[in-house]
């Protein structure tokens, strides 16, 4: 990670102001695990980061995400990221309360995660790899797995249709797994035939689009499947 006080040129990288590797455990009763040594916090913003557990955790996530992404990028893209990060730091330093910091950090963490996924899956086709029975919240579910994470900023549900014994079910029940590779229809009935249709249009994080009509039929089992996964509503 990176030194706290200023943007310092080191080899090809301008190190942003917020992040340095913390080699100490918590060093005071009022400071949390930020991405920098809170003993060296001097500005009001740095002190707010250190004294609020949520913002401090977000700062750690941001620092790690920035480091991970920077290590993936070629020189020209790394310089663009550093410039973008510098602009974000200036905006962050204008915050005068925890609510402002929390909102900015969450937006930035999401932005870095999006950029990381775009680079990780660059050039890969967006296709349906399988439709299988799964377990969600200790109940049977149907999962549609993709080769590239789904872009959750767009409405992916409108491209998915599921039928139970010929009857169309509500589209708004589809949810996205944490890694966004699996779209889940939860709480399906045992020993029931389901048809799943995937229309072209679902967009991936790398800007690729699922372009083929796909249809799948499966009959759920009498007992719950053994494979379980964690998922979050989108």
C-alpha cells in the first residue's frame, strides 16, 4: 500500500495520499484498522477515518482494491488510475462529516471493484455455462451460471423467463450471487418441472453481452441438493 501524506513519485508510480502498508496492530483505543498508521493521522479527515469503524474498514478495502488493480494494469492505464485516485482524494478531503466520507468511500470501493472485474475478464465471451438445481437459504433454487460476472447496474431480470409446469413465474424473484456469476431463482418446488429461457441482452462486467437464445428444462429433486452457496439480493 502507500504512504499517507503526499503523492510521491516512486519508479513509475505516483503513490496516492491515503494508503500505506500498516505493519502495526491497533495502536490506540480509539483507532480502527485503516489502511494507514492512525498514529500519523493529522488532518480532520484522516482522524475521522481512524475513529469511525465503518469508514476505517472501507478505507482498508479501498487501499487493498487499489493495490490489486494497480498490479493488474499496464503502465499507461496505471497512470490513468493514479490520476483518477488523486482527484478522488481531493474530493474526499473536502468532507466534513462521517456521512460524506462513508458515501464517497462506498462509491470508490465499488468503482475499483468494477474496474478490477473488467480487467480480470477482459476479452472473455459472456455465455450461459449451465442451469442447475442449487440450494439457497436452506431451500431448493435454480441457478443460471455465466462465464463472466453480470453487470448489476442494468436490469438483467428482463432477459430471464422461468416456467413452472408451463406457468410463467414472476421475474422480480431472480437474485444475483455475491460473485455475480450466478443468477438464482429461489424457493422452487421439489419434483417439479421448470423451463428457463435466457434471451440475448444480459450484459457482463467486461461489456460483453450474452447474444444467444438459450432454453433449459430440468426437474427438481425430491430432496434438497447438497451444494450450497452464499448470495445477496441485487
